[in-house]
C-alpha cells in the first residue's frame, strides 16, 4: 500500500502529505458514490449466491463521521455501478437475474424504493448494466456488457456489449458506441466534451471519444493500453486526469494517456472522489473501504450546476421509445437468438 510515481507531474496529484488508510472493514464491492450533504458513502455489497446460483447484492450507506452502516435496499437486483443525482436519489445499474430484468433504476435512499428508468431498446432487453454517469444536460450514459450471462445468472444476450445514452426528456435510448469486448467503467471529462470508457475484456484498454452535438460520439481512440488486469472503475479529477482501477490498485493518467503514477492497493475494485474538499478517494476493496487523501480534487459531478434538480424524474417507462434503425443497432442484434 503505497504511492508510486512514474512522472514528475504525479506530485501535483499527491501534494506534500498524501495518505492511504483503511476506513472500515466491510463487504464493499462496487458503485461507491459520495453524498456531500450527508458526508456519507453509498456502495454495493459483495455478491453472495443463493442455492440457485443467483447473486444477492445490497445497497448500503456508510456514515463517514460515525462509521455507522445502514442498509438502503436489501435486495437490489444485483446492483453494480451507481451515480448520485441532484435530488439525492441514486441512479443504479441493476444487472438483473434470469427472472428479473436488467435495468437502469432510480432508488430513493430514504425508502429503498426503486423505479425503472430504462430496461431495453426496441423490444430487446439490456444485458447487465455495469457503470453509469449523468451529464449536466440530464443525459444518462451507461455501459452494458454481457457479464451476467457469462457468470450464469442472466439469459443469453439480446443486444451487443454496448455503451448507451438515454435522454429522459425525449424518453429515448440510443446506442452511443459499439465494437467493445466488455465495456465497463466510464467517465466524462470535467467540461463534458470527452467520454472515457474502460474496456476490460480482451483489449484491457481505456478509450476516449469526443462528445459532439446531441451526444454523438466521435474520434474513437485508445488513451492507454495494456493496463494490468481488467480496468474497472474510472473517474476524472478537476484537472482532467484519468483514474482507472487495475490489478494493483489505481493508475493515474493525464488526458493524453501518459501514466503519471499509481496508488498501490491490491484488491481495489472501484472508487470515487469525496470528502468536504473532494480530495479523498474512497476505495472499495471487497473486504474494506479505504481512503486516499490527495492534493487532487474530483471533478464536479455536473458541469452546469444551474439545471433541473433531477435528471431522471420524467423516466418511468419499461421500454423507451426506440431510436431509428442504425448500423450499430443492426450489428448489435444480428447475432441474437431471435
């Protein structure tokens, strides 16, 4: 457990007195999000399979002042990545099971009640949504790899392993990008002009796309290749630096892909910026939550803070209005069992 510098500019990330310490021992696996209002961390638990092989996952809350733990939603439909919306609700990637549909949902942390934002495209069901981010215009970007099927708790995929953009105002789900093996973590640059995606399938690389008018992605390019293990969690700081989890911990790149340094913590699964100054990386590592105090500060969750309070309030349909046929959609469904 240490910090390793690969470039002199890593000093700007660390500052004079960086620290890395365990906060609490708890089964914390995925989806960490920080609530500044509560000074608390939401996360999902390590999946535990029942007698039928169905994973059981809960959404929990850690009060960072008292270290008290509470359960927000006991049975969370194999929840994975999450994002805290403006109104304090959680936008959640639910991977689903053979009986329950995969979906992007919104969870009220006060009651644990969940409602569907989107669960399919043009009559085809989502695979097992993995990570999600909400942009300042309310658009919901998420990855949808087929891990649920590969791990035996989801039906055969009906769509490809894709990145989506959902427009809640128009109730429209669009394929944003394809040609991935297993798209996983994703993050927007601080000014929301670039979308980063971690493909933790065979390529083991980080990709970036320019975000054009109407959310169209352009100029696909590899930012960093051959990261150790499978890149999973992905975040950016206020200066645009990219943080990606790896087999050894967290690797920090500049926007061009240059490796600046590493936060070594084997077992790292995911992480998020938090704390009153947004300069603490809270890291989930299955058996504990860790905190790395840095000089760098996380990017603001929303580029334009003056927009509507909730990005997902209008969304409650089971299946959104399908987009017009596109080559990406044709490719995505051409190999389906239908």
